C-alpha cells in the first residue's frame, strides 16, 4: 500500500507520486492495475511533489553519460532527429554535405546507447561526422545485423 501525493505530467505520460515505508516513488499511471479508496486519510507529511519530481529526474539523468553527435541529416528527417534526441541544433559544418537537402546538426543524447539507437533508426538519412566512437559503434551494429541476415 502507498499513500498518494499527486500526479505528475511528463510529456504524454502521467506518474503517480506516492510514498510507502518512508520512500517516495513515482509509478507510471498506465501501469497501475488496481487502486482502492480507503476511508482514512493519508498519514504522512505533506510533500512538495514538483520538487520530488525534479529530484527524481536528476537522479535518473545522473546515471547516464551524455554524448554530443555532429552529423549531417536530411532536411526531411530533421523533425525526427529533434524529437528523438534530447536536444538538437543547427551548426556550421567544416565539411561538405553528402548531397542536396542535407543540414548540419548537433544532436545531444542521454548516452552512447541512446545515440546509436536513434542514429540507426534514422538510417541512411543521417551521416555522423563526430565522435569517432559513435561511428564505430554504428558500424559494429550494422555489421552484426548484416551477419545475422546473411547467415
């Protein structure tokens, strides 16, 4: 049993802020299978739900090592790149675009796994210029996929 303190909206998701056994947790609302209204009121102290959410998000994000990727992206996929990365911004590129309709971008990701996942999803509509370790991880993933389908 938990004692509810409030709801938090994060993007398109809702989370229940609740406490139990002296810990505050956030539960994704769509995953709550059963709830019952009890006759007695909550007994715990009042809680600043907004501050608890900020603290929770900070602890969550501190688990990751952010990575910035400089790339060329097809203009037609710019919206996808913006939506799937933490932050995106146009930048002045030193080199030449791979063709017509490309724009130079800096994409920020939570970590290498997030970067590689999104960049693979963008497929041939993105060309990574830096960092080299992300390019290597992309090529390794592509090689593994090709090997899987060729065997």
